[in-house]
């Protein structure tokens, strides 16, 4: 299971959206990109991170949670983005569904950032986070 899948499950478990890993209708948490529907939705994407230690099995990936709401009221998307920030900033330590050890989540900004409207006029916000995760591999302990 990928890290994004595990984070989508986390958002679901925290009551921040509905993730349907099997793609069934009714979900509003997606991986990497937002589809055209539904109007209110969340996407979880990776966007880099700091240099990883070559010996110690800890990584600090950066994650962006993109939140979209209806065109009629920006407050809907802002409130959901704030709920995501509030639930994730400072979270840890805990095991994620899929087995990744999440030591800590840190907001890299002090809250959601408004990024404007999409092509359909719906309001969007982003929440940028740094994760500290255990990532052992053949060359790392």
C-alpha cells in the first residue's frame, strides 16, 4: 500500500472525508488529483521533502492536501481545509493502515492557503505538511 493510500485512509478514519479504495461511488478523498466531481472533495499528493539519511531509516516527505468546495461559498472549503490542518498538525506517533510508522505531522505553513478557483469556479485551499515516517530498507536501519 502506498503512502498516499495510507494517508487517504487516515483522513477517512479521522472523519475528514470518505475514501473508497475500491473506487466505488460516494467517496470524496482522492489520490494525487481531484476529479471533476464531486464539488466538495479532497486530494492527497506528495511533493518532495528533505534529503534522506543514507543509513537511518527515517524520511520526511512533504504532503499537500488540496481541498475543494462549492462555487457558491468559499467558507465551505476553508472550513474543511482548517479541519484537515487541525486534525493533522501535531499528530503522531501512530501506525498507519498499511504499516507505515508515522512519528509526527507538522504543518509547514500556519494553516490553509487559498489558491483560487478551479475551472468550474469552485474554491480551493491547500494544506502543506511535513511527515516524519519510519522507512527501513535494505541499506537503512
